[in-house]
C-alpha cells in the first residue's frame, strides 16, 4: 500500500489541474464559518448562531441560485416549528446534506416541509453535509444528551443513502473533512469507538492531505480508484460495524426519547449489502420506510447536482406523514 501511494503521489504531482468543467461552482460566504471540527472527539458539527450565504454558478460562470443557511443557538439548521416546550410531538431529522438542505433556503429543507405539514410538532434538523452512519452515531452520543428528559412522543428519521457506508469507511474521499470521520468497530461483541479515520489510516490520510493542499480535485477521485484501497477500507468488519451502528443509533435515541420511534428512510440505488442489512435491521425493531419510488433522479437542484429540490423534500415529508398515520410503534 505504501508503494502504491508513492507511485500515485508522483503521478499526481506531474499531472494538470482538474478544470471542473462538469461541476457547479460554489461560493460560500460566512463571517464566522459554518462547520467546525473537534479533532479529539472526531466530531464535525455546525457552529451555533451562524449565517451562511451559498452562491451557486453554472460551469460557465453564470449564476444559478443563491441560498441562505441560518444556524440556531444549538447548532442546528433553523426549522420554523414549535419549540421543544410547546410541541405536542417531536420529529428529529438526521443525515447528510440531503437532510441539511444543501443549496436550499431554510423553508425548503425536509424538516421544514414536515413542520409545515405537521404544525403540532417540534421539528429539528440535525442534518450535516458530509455525514455518514458513524457521524450520526457520534452526533447522537455527543448532542442528544441535552434533551435527556421527559419529552412528548414522536420519532427520529434518518435518511440513508448508499454512499453513507463509503463515508463511514472513509472511502468516499470527496467528502469534506472525511479525515475526521469517527470510526467504530465491532469487537468482542461490542461496538467500540476507536478514533478518527486519520488516526486509523495515517498513510492514506497523508496522501489525502497532499491532494487538498495542492488543490487537485481529481486527486481524491484517483485515490478512491487505487487498487486495494476499497477492499482495505470496506470489509466484512466494516459491514458488521455499520449494522451494529444502526442498532446503536436506535438505542442512543431512545435514551433521550423513550417514547419515540426510530425510522430509517431508504434512498435510491441501494446495494445488495444495504438490502440485506435493512432486512435484518427491520427484524431488530428498526422501522423502515422505503422512499425509492419517489423521483430522486429528476426532482434535483440541477442535472449536475443531485441534491433534492424543495419539491422532492415536500414529497418525502408527505410520505413520512402518511406512514405515521397508517402505522403505530407496535406494527
């Protein structure tokens, strides 16, 4: 592996920069920043009380859209809903940029659409761009404790996408700050936190840092395609750890919300490994809501950016509302 990375580094240094002709261009402006990293805890979170302007341009430089992100004093994307004391029920949304609402204004995110459809809920957007399964578990461990008290009935919803497994393994190198992804391993019949990805894979972390320092965007894609990397990172132990992490998500959530329901929403393009995992999770009391019939491929920000648009988030929220009305925790 070390020799492979050395050869890759030499090729990388001698190659031209990627021009990004097939990508949208983002300009993010914030006086205080938005994402912060606690390297000791391997925890990526949003800076409280921040405001971010996200301008998006087409590859030719012409403007496409502008979105504003408002982060509340708890470090969550703002959702216009009742507060924790006033809400008759709770709805907590976890996941990556699809839940956070990348390139959308606050009112068009999935949690906001659910709050609009269900005004009696206290709704919270825990989504953070770049998150995978292990990130969400770390977030629950470090963030949900503040709500550990009596709370009304409700649910937690985690929107799962197949690249979340890659992010948990640390093989989705395009993810921002992936080197600080928390790592969990199933050992001795226990799921154990073992440190950050950078600590577990120092050589790969060094090469990834090199690609970022020199700003060669294609370097991360090249690293992902390096023979042996995926096999080393995504193995049977990782698969079992992701499965156990989902069970831990449910347990961690119920510590703070014992009357709650933990629901996993399934996005498109699941792998055979994902299908197998969710069948097994469903047998272990994780509720499953299949969303794959929804237009994930067409209701997007732009053909060059497959993040959901407001219409798709509205449809997902409606699907959740119908599911809740037709089922009960005992179903």
